[in-house]
């Protein structure tokens, strides 16, 4: 983070003056979640660009494009630039302030005066004031501005993390709907062949009309499902364009021309270490809120103490544009003090209010930490529970396929009715769709887990230092 370096003399002057108010202290992790932070098999470096472990070049390009072109990221950057300017403005209060004034006026007086007509007067002055931060009001204000800037920097990281996760989840949805369409089209082609076969057998008198209409009905149901799948695919593709800051249908052709190469990385059975969760932007923002409110307490307490400043002015005036030796010149300088002596308890109530707000901010932090552990634990359980469904779903698809082959042979021999074949085809279609949905859910759960662990950004200190401040 960029910071101004204060003059050595000023630092020496303020070194012996402690700022009033409490110092920022990071709250402890709640004891009831500390037990979750044991061993871990996941390293921080593996989270920085977690999506690359999915081994899909198209996904990598989409995320890179989204981080560069998304208006949401640009809006967060702009808010960070505004906060950085405010922080630098607060640091400028440590330095003297100079003001120049000048005037050339025409004036005329009436009544009991010896002057008549219009007179001209020229005046110019330069004034300087320098507040000596004895009790730390300016320092606390600078700390507050820095904490607010840090919060927006973490907010920017939160926007990036959320955007990466949403792009990845939407890309998974696109690939899911593509697979569903492919399955439906393959089954429809099979069902249409069945219709032709049944029609021929009906023409030869081997089967009754019921078999024909049953096969036709099955093909019609599958044919009717295709438009909905295609609409789902269009919706997901358009959302992907929006997330990456592109116009509609920008990525449609490229995704259609490429293969789904997503690979699910192996994750350890348990990884909820505190050093990973503290990378979460919401926890870091909550810490920054505590820092800002702690400084606010110091600012309010400083109002109970006198404010010291050094000032001076240099000026000149003349009744007209006269020769230089006829100008009146003046100079003054010296210290000044201001002190809120009587306010009928106003400033004390302000202090009480800021302290109560600080207590609430600390409680909010504890709530954010607890929610972070809940979210992460939920993501871990969901991910591994979904993995447990893989083998049964594969078995179901295999058995459904075998059952369909047996049903076809028995139908050919006349042992069963066409309804039994149609039922088995429906079971196979359902099993295939379940596998596609299961694969997509695995990736969705992995994405949620990476996001819950704060994945998607570099080390927090580096992130703050490298956050761009220019468009």
C-alpha cells in the first residue's frame, strides 16, 4: 500500500505524544471453531489460481477475460481509488496549510464621513496554519482512512474471487447443458429408429397399433425436452458473456467448437486451517472495520483535549495602486489553542457511542468468522458426499444399459410388451442425465469449496500493494 513518509522532525515531535484512544487489536478466533483448524493437505499456493487445476484452456481464458473486462471489477477499482485519495488527503493534514488572498475593490461610504466619491483599495495576504497533533486526532483520522482503504482493497479481492467462482460455475452449467442435449439427441435418434422398426413390424402384423403409438409417444416426449435444454444452454452462455464483460453470443461459437476437458483435482479429506480462512475477504474486511472503528474512538476522545496550532500571516494593503513605499505591510505569527470546555456531555456521549459501535463491530467479526467456518465445513461435506454418489451412479447407468439390451431381445422374441422396452429406455436416459448432473455438481461443489477457502487471489499484502490505482 502506498504511504507518504513524514518528515523526521515531525516524527520526533510526535514520538513523545501518545495518541488517545485504544490501539487496534485483532480479535481472537472463537474457541468453538479452533478445533477445526488442525492438519491440512491444501497449500495456500494451490488456491491462488485454483481453476487452472481443472485443466480446461477455455475456462482459463474466460476467467482471465472476466478479470480484465468485467464492469463489476472496474467499479470496485474505482471505489478503491476514491478511498486511496481520501487516505492521502488525511495524511496531508500533518503538513502546514497555506492560503493566499487578494482583492482590488471599489468602495464608497455615506453618512458621517469625511470621504466622498469612489475609493479604490488593494490588499493581499498569505496565511499559514499548522496543527500540532499532540493528542493524536490527526493520527487516528489517518488510521481510520487507511483502514477504510484496506477494506475496499479486500472488497476488490472479494469481487474478483466471486467473479472467478461465478464464471467457473456458469461454464460448468454450459458444459452440462451441452451434455444433456447430446444425450437427449442420441436417445431421440435411438427412439426414432425404434419407431421405424415397430412400424415395420406392425405392417407385417407382428405387433399391434398400441406398440406404434407407445414408441411414437416416447420419441415425442424426448423431442419436447430438447427446446428446454437448448434454452438453458442459451441462458448460461449469455450469462457467461455478461460475466466476462462481452456482448451476447461472443463465446458461443468457440465453446461449441471445443471439447469439455475439465478435470476434477484430488482434494484432501479435510482442510479448514485458520491461515487459509483468514484469507477470506469477508474476514479481512471485518478486521478492517474494527481498525476503522477503533480509530473512530480515538478521534472522538481527542475532542476532550485542547488543539494546538502554529499560524502566521504576511500581508500588504494600499488605498490605490500607489508606489511601493506607500504600501502598508504587516506580519504576524504565533501559537494558538482551542478547547471544547463545556458541551454539556455532548462529546462524552459521542465517545460512548463510538465505543458501543466498536463492541458491535467486534461482535460482527465473530459472526463473520463463525459463518466462514460453517460455510467451509458445509462445502467440504457436500463435496465428499457427492463423491460418494459416483460409483452407485455409474453402476446404475451400466445396469440400465444392460437391462435395456435384455428387454430389446425379449421384445424381439415376443416375451414382453413394448412398454417394458420403453420403460428401460427411460431408465437409461434418466441414469445418463443423473451422471451428467452429478459431474456438474461435483465441479460446483469444488468451486464452492475453493471460494469458501478464500481461493482466487494472491497473498493479501501483495494484493494491497499491487492494486491498480489508475484506469
